[in-house]
C-alpha cells in the first residue's frame, strides 16, 4: 500500500490546555484549526488533538493509554533545558538504553511524551 502520510489523533479532556501546550510549549505548527480539533504539523505526518478524551492529573497508566508520543531530537540535553525554561516538568530527564537516551514528561491530560536521542551507531533502533 502507498500511504501519503501518517496521522495520530489524540482525544483529550483538557482541550484548551492541551492546545496551548502543543502550540506554545512544544511549538508545533498548526496545520488546521476547527473546533473541536486542532491539527499540528509533524515531520512526515500530523498530530490531531480533539475533544472527547479522559484526562488524568498524573501520567496515565498503560492500561489508560497504551501509547507514547515520541519526538526524536538531535541533542536531548539542550531540548530538555529549553522545555524546562518553558515550564515543562520532566519525570525523567535522562534514561539511557543501548540504542539511545530518552527524557519523559506529560501533556496536561497525562499523556506520556518522550524525547529521544538515538545513538548514531545503534543497530537495534532504526530512524529513517
């Protein structure tokens, strides 16, 4: 099959807070905005944030949300520092694995987000 692009739809309870978070804190570019949803540009795809989910004050369990939003970055430490300056609280600033390192935080609805810095020599993880 030939797919044009990949999209992820994230249903949220704290809609306005999540829109501000993805737009102002993560600085994702808005592709389209029409209540009750906003679509953000991602490399090779999009993230659509839509009303109708269930929020949590802390990170959702895998049972509540078995997905993680992962954004791969070139230099993890500088992106973490930049986001902390914008008020992001990281539950984990640096978790090392054989394939790379991640940092972990949540959006206002408790959805887990990871930043990943992939080792260029890693053969167990491919980043195309």
